[in-house]
């Protein structure tokens, strides 16, 4: 797996798709987004694949947007393209005919949290952590988070998690209905594989149509486009740059409310 930014391994009817930037906590660069989108497209085209498991190599599932990339972005269209590329991962997961399981063994932050929410099931280890994190660096939730989180936990809880971005433990996330299966770290892969095997035995056409009806279509597209427009403007603004610099400098940001 060392030379692949995204690794795909087929085990029977299950495809295991693993983000492989462990040194950067699988944060989303343009390269990773493109590779992940390609891997998911290949899984979708493979009639032998009935279930997809999405995972992250190392200590994190996905830490969200790559902060060094975000800090360097100063052009609106470039920022919009970066946000769009990440949002396309959510779209690919939700449009897929296959059930998706997010296997979360560590941090799922920002866009990483929302990509996990886009999956149909989340299997998490007891050391997993979930946080929206966006407002900590002067941004809004993206990757469909503005649709997914309120749909799953209700608008008031979603606002709390987005505007006052605390970190949820795996147990807290399960209590909110976000985590399907909770496991000890050593048992996470086995428990995820067991769920995937159960899903693989279900009627694929019925599952595909169930997923299509529950996920909808136009609403997601509208949210993703709105997130792109707003997030791009925020990324190139002063508050975001201050938030990211403060993160790297390990200090509290001083937001001025200036774009």
C-alpha cells in the first residue's frame, strides 16, 4: 500500500477502499480526492462488488481538508474547485448503487466526518473521534454536511456541533445515532467485515433502490453547490487564514469578521 494514495482490495463481493496518507491523517488534497473518486468509480463499474468499505490508513479515518492547501489558496475559482473535488466524494458515495460502510478507527474531522456520514453505515472503534471543526478555522461545513448532519441528528443538535465544534467520542456519536457498530480497536475490521458480509447477501437491486429513495438527489446537488460558493469565499478570506495560522501556531485565533 506504500506507493498508492488510495488502495483498493477486493475480498469476495466486498471492496475495501483505503485512503493512504497516514502521515497527514489522510487529509484531503486534490490528488487524494481525484484518486478516491477514481477508485469509487471503478468499484461502481465492477458488477462483482456488492459492498464498499471506506477506511483510512493509520491513526485517522480522515482529518478533513488539507490545511496547508487551504492556507495557500488565494483565488476564488481555485478554492471553489478544491471544495468541489471534496464534495464529489460525498456525491459518489451517496449516488452509488452499493451500500457503503465507513470504518472509522480514529479521527473523522471536518470533511472526513461528513464523508463518513455520507456512507450508509459507520463502524467505529472505541477510540474514534468525530468533530465538525470547520468553524474553528473560519469555515462552514462542506461535503454535504449541511444536509447530512441535520437530517441525522436534527437541526438544533447540528447547529450546536457546527457552531460550537466539540469533539464527539465514539460512544457519544453512537448515542446520537451516527455510529452503527461500535467495536474494540482490535475487533474493528472483523466487525466491519461481518456487517459487509451480511449486506453482500441481501438483494442488490432492492438495496440500490432503497438507498436511492432515502438519499434523494436534487437536494444534495443544491447543498453541494451552495457549499462550494460560500466555502470558496471563506477560504480566501482573512478569518480562514487566521484560523489556519492559529492552528499551526497552537494559539487561539482572533477572528475579525472580514472576508
